[in-house]
């Protein structure tokens, strides 16, 4: 059933964005396994409804911070698909000049402040960004994506506390995909869960079905509305599941087949298809998205690598005093 207050066009747009993330992730995992993309790929397949639902209520001026599993966050916030693919391939024209790769993708032009390989590393960045925005008199808000593993790290506590003390407009979005890398989170996390920890810091929030983009969008709309009205930080706990292993080469033998089977039945793309109620239109979107990803992958495959002479340009710390002195 489509949500009564959302137009069909908007619902189709949400579906298209989710499908784009799914095909992008699957394509990049395959390209990594084929030796085309260096480094590792942390796929967010299965979690698409979270960034798409949240970013649907953000403006271009609003900012987001991300994680090691960040492609979907960037694409949902409006990062350019072709430049994202070029970045993962390490080529000229990539969002970070081809030098950042999967775990450092950033696109400040759309408010995407960067993926981050440090678990919970995006939390203080989001809080600092919100404080900076306030100092500059901006009305923009910040959405901060992180995994359920991040709630066991110190920056989670420090970030939520700071945001609450200063009443900063940060939406803390916990993408609870059940696992922290290869470990079931129930074995590492004490207490009743992420939302209770946020509430202990005075940060109000909601728990939502993270596979239902309409539900995520509605919850984010409520919470961001309260933030824009001056309510301070809010927390959104999204229950979801990642379909892939932790990284592209992880066969995920640590999880139960019946858990995966149950999760696949609640695939966010299937859920949204059901809500759309128009399989032919959804099929047409699927075909368009697949053609578009094939197009940008072809461009990335043919693009040049950054020139050797520019290897140290735009790089903050080159790690070698000798090279630094010669610059
Ligand atoms: C500070 C820190 N400790 C450990 C790691 C290694 N590590 C990478 S991902 C990960 C698990 C993160 O779990 P979660 O936050 O739930 O995100 P998910 O991978 O499930 O999306 C760990 C422990 C790291 N990158 N940073």
C-alpha cells in the first residue's frame, strides 16, 4: 500500500535510488573479485532503505557523515554516480581524484562529508559539523550514519553527550544490521540496545523497520522536523540486515542460513515493490538502473589512473619527511 501522503512519483524515486545502490554494490563487489577494483568493498546491499529514507527528508545544504559501508549514503545524498564509480576504480575524475577509494568517498558539493574506516569515526565529525554550522548561522542539519558496532565505542558516548549538551541538530542514525564485522552484535552489546543508550544521554528517538523505506522516511521526517524546530539531537534506530559478508571476500559462514533466508524475504526492494503495486513500472526502473550502472562502469574501466607526478597532491599526510621536503 503506498503511503497516502506520498506521491507515486516520489515513491518511484525512492525505489530507483534504492535499486541504484543495490546494483552499484553488486557490480562493485563483482568488479573487486575480478581484480578490477583495488582494496575491499563493504557492500550495503540489504540496507538501502535506511540512507534513502533518511536522505529523502534532507536538503542539499544538510550534511551527512558515513561509515566504512558508505556508498549508499553518498548515492542517497545525491553524489554523482559516475564519479563514485570512477573513485572506486581509482581513476581520474573520481569524487576524490581517484585517490580515496571506497572507504574515503566524499562529496562536499552535496553535503556528504566522507566515508570513514574508523568505526564510530563519523560521529564526532557529525557533531563538529553541526556545531560549526550553528556558529556560522546555518539552519542546516546533519545526519550521522553508523553501525550497531559503533555504539560500543567511546566516540558514540562522547558525540551524543556533546550534541545533547549543546542542543545540536544531529540525527544519529544507527544502521543495525545485526553484525559487527563477523560477530553477532548480541554477543558484544549489553543492555536493551542503541536507543536506550541515546535516551540515557537525553537524546530522544524512535526504533523503525529499516527495511521499509516509507517507515524510515516517515520517522526521519518527524525527527528532523523536531530538530529543525530547535529540539536538539534525535536518534533513529533502524533494524535491518546486510545480505553480503562483511567485505567482498567474506563468505559469511558465521551466520545461519535460516536467518539470511528470512532476511531475503524482507528485502527492502521487495518491500517497496509491494508498496508500489506496479511490477511493470518497477521492472522498467530496474532495467534503466542496470543500463546506467553498466554505462558508468564502462567509463570507469576506460578512464586513466591519476598521473604518477600527482600522487602526493591533495594528500594530507604523505608519511615521508624526505618526500615532503622535496615537494
Ligand atoms: C576503531 C575501529 N576498531 C575496529 C575496526 C575494525 N572493524 C571494521 S568494521 C568493524 C565492525 C563494525 O560493525 P558495525 O559498526 O556494526 O558496522 P557494519 O560493518 O556491521 O556495517 C570493525 C570492528 C575499525 N575499523 N575501527
